[in-house]
C-alpha cells in the first residue's frame, strides 16, 4: 500500500463512531500473536502494519463511510 493510500484511511479511521472502532481493532489484531488492547485509546502505526491488514482497513472504512451516506 502506498503512502498516499495510507493517508487516505488515516483520517476516516479517526472519525469512525465508537461501535465501528472495535472492528478496526479486530482487523489490526487478526494477524498479531496475542495481546489485547486494554486501554480506551490505542495508537495504530499504519507504517508498521502489513498490507493485508491495511487493505482490510481501507475497505472497511470505505464501507462504513458509504453506509453513513445512505439516506435513512
């Protein structure tokens, strides 16, 4: 994933509603050994994540944004 693509998902992740942040944590932890995040606030360094996790985040954030744009 390019730097530009990483920047495209950084801000939308920060704007996600709390209920969607749990899934972001699950995506990040999916390929990690163990170690649950116990804090209310976590820091994700996109530079250190593998491409699979980054693309999963990208598509998840895009899906959430598209859902929020639907009339309702």
